[in-house]
C-alpha cells in the first residue's frame, strides 16, 4: 500500500471517527453526566470493540450476510432495540437519584461498549466502507493496516467527545439543565435510527 493510500486511509478514519454518531453522542452524554475518568472504560470498550469488528469484516464476516440474508434483518432490529434502550438510559440518567442523593445510573461499562459495536449502525457502515476501499482483495496485511489505522485514530477522537461532555458538565449547574441536556442527547441518539430503518 503506497504512502498516498495510507495517508488517505488515515484521513478517512479521522473523518469517520470524529463526526457525530451513536458512539460519540453517548461519550458526550457520559462525559457530562459522569466525567471523563469514569468514561474511560467506555472509551476503551469502543476502541477494542470496533477494532475487532473491522478485523472480522476484513477476514470474511460479511460473507455471512451473503449466505444468510435474514441475518441482516435480525441485526437491524437488534440495532434499533439496543439504541432505543441506550436512549432511554441517557434520558433518565439525570433523574435516577437515590434517597441518599447518589446517582444510581452508571456509565457504560467496558464490556457493554465493546459489545455495542456489533449492533452500531455507523460502526458497520464504517467497517464495510473501509475494508471495501482500502482492502478490496482482503489481503491480511491490508486488513491489519486498516484495523490499526482506525484503532489509532479512534482513540483521540473518542477522548475529545468525552472531554467535550465534561466541559458541558460545568454548565449543568442544576438538575433541570442536566435533564434537558440528556433529553436532547437521547433524541439525537434516536435520530440515528433513521440510518437503520430509512436510509439503509
């Protein structure tokens, strides 16, 4: 793979990773509600989970959809159902307060974030496009390079969204503002369902 193509791959990875999507919306909401430090397992789970997804697509996972077309429908409804659940979690996180004043809701765990990549519509779109464009022959070396490029680029992009959320945290001076913010984040996450049921 030439230097020009590698450079184009990293640009593609950056643009795909930094733009809004389910992961970035959830990271921003998590940074706002829980702070950056408590969001780190979420960040690491996304990074490892997506790297595993893109590598699996590269070595032939996509062939399952060709052999068993109904799996696409199953995946679509799994995506929709889990995104709806995560939207609900975001919406209620600010009001989920116990009698002792402690927040009962928790940020997404490492494992939850990792597994979410397998039902993340933007993640599948990114993985399929990256492998199709930059590893069309499915050579193992190019699959490794594409996986590594996204893993390297994803991490600072994810950290940026979580840090942005933490900055918003300073503006959430009362529970009402935080509740409105979470409703907006939940609504934006629900909008990503358009990609599943209308665009795709």
